[in-house]
């Protein structure tokens, strides 16, 4: 489609006006972004100067009531735990025993670990070499003390040498 020179000139002029308008809008939008950033920083400053002290004061006024509520909730939770601990511990022990009877050691181990982690079951302590050695040494020491007492209190007439006249 062939355009006349007049139309091409008008289209070039229109395109240049559109580009000028687009450039002007970019400048305006850039300036608007700067103004918006400045407004945000001013809002932060005003919030820090006026709003934050009011919020802090309100929080300080409410703090005793919140702490009282938290303390009473903790006490109630402690009472509930003390009241239910024997029942839960018995249930965990019976579950572990039932799983052991069913020959399911993995599940029994998991239930036992859960009970130990939550504090309902005491951790099972395995005897180690140090404990066994300590028991053996204690037994040897007790035997040694017994032998020494037996030697001290036995009545052996041959130990005494009678003086000869």
C-alpha cells in the first residue's frame, strides 16, 4: 500500500509527537516514583515518632494481664500433666509390652522413644563396662574386708605363744 508524501509526513509527525509524549510520561512516572519513595520514608518517620510510642505504652499496660493469663495457663497445663501422667505412662508401657509380644520391635522402639522424649517414661540405662567393673571391685573389697575381720576375730589358740618357766 503506497502512501502519499503528505500522509507519510503526517505519520512521521504523529510518531514524533507520540515519542515525545512517551518520553514525557516516563519522566513524570520517574518523578512520581521518587515522590512515592519520599512519602514512604516520611510515613516511617511519622510512625516511629507517633505510632510506635503509643503501641509500646498500650503493650506495657496490657503486659500484666497477659502474663497473668500465661501463668494461669501454665499452671493448668502442669496440673493436667500431673493428673494424666500415670495414665499415659501406663498406656505407653502396656503398648510397648503388647508390641513386644507381637514381635514388632521397631514399633515398640518408636513408642518407647516417644515416651522417653515426652518425659512419661524413664530412659532405660544399659550397663556399661565401667558399671560392671565398679560392681566387681566393690564385691572384691567387701570380700577383703570380710576376710580381714575374720582373721582379726578368729579364736586360734596356736597364735599365742605361752611363756615357759
